[in-house]
C-alpha cells in the first residue's frame, strides 16, 4: 500500500518510519491513502495529487476539508470513531497529563489533593494513574453509574462547589462548561488547573485569567509527549481500517 504522510511533527515522522518498517510505501505520488492532518501550507499543492474516492485517515478536520471531501467523494476514515484507538489514545493522554502536571508543579504529585472532572476514557485512566501514585483523588461525574465505578471520593457535578476549594491539582476532561466564574472563584490561588478537553473547553478561560488562576491548556498530549506510542496506535488503526 502507498501512504501519504505529509505531517512534520515528531509523531508523523515516526509514523513514516514505522510504516516503512511494515513494508508500506510512503510517498506523495498516487497514494492509496492519505494520513491527515496536512500542513496547511502544503494542502493546496498536495491536493492536486488526490483523486476522486481518495481515502483519508483523519482525526478532527476543519469544515473546509469536510466540504471538499463531500464534493470530490473522498473517503474519510476517522480514528475518533474507532473504540480501540480511543482507548489507547486516552491512556497516552492520561500519562502525558501526569507528566505535564509534575512539570507544572515542579514537584511530586504523591499525597496531593487532585480533582478529576469527568469519568470517560481519559478520566478513568487518569484517576487510576493518580491513585497508583498515591494521590488523594476526587472524581466529579454527572452520571451515578460513573461515580459508582470511580469509587470513594466521587461527587456529582452539583457538588463541585463544595470540594473544589480543597484541591491542589484540577484536571478537566469535559468539553462543556463545568467551571464558570462562580465555581472558579472558589479555587485556591496556588492550585493548577489542567484543561484536557477540546474547545470550547470546560473552564471559563476569561474568568480564570481575570481571577489570576494558573490554567494549563494541554491538547494533543499523546502526540506531543508519547510520539512513538502515538504513531504506533495510528499504524495499528491503518492496518485495521485499510489493510495492506
């Protein structure tokens, strides 16, 4: 199979090497499949090589590419619809979040009071890792079933105001407004908030800035801090979705 992998980040570079090691031909000429994202500066040049029915392997893509894909009958294979990919990516994201939290604190997380908002894929991995490190972890989740799975120190979103003032490290994984200004007013000034959700985020960024809070926006952690492993799960998806 001929693959076009035009990305220039470390994950993309490692993915090229891993694909070559599996016997794939990595080329920009007449590819069987294109792995997005494309560097915007090169999109206009490269798209001339793409044919009708071209296969694209992608995550989040902008509306312009979606519209063009519909016009030209491009086949969009989205990794974000693949449960195994999402599971593995969540694990890498959680590990990256722990690393970034230690960097932000410039110290250990052990015995620190941590809050994880949301108990989806990332929230589950993150809670497990933090508790394994000896952190005092509280999980805030909307669903009762999620709170039961999370175990001790689990609270409903309505109880967020009651616990957030105790926390030293706050991780948000919910891509909806869960920390408006009235909630942020109760956060300790020395606490660190880490936003792991995609835009429009769960933290009111304008309010956090006004209050002088330390907010770390950490998107794309898997590719940034675990590029080799991130490339590997992309390769595994390619093998599952388009084969050889």
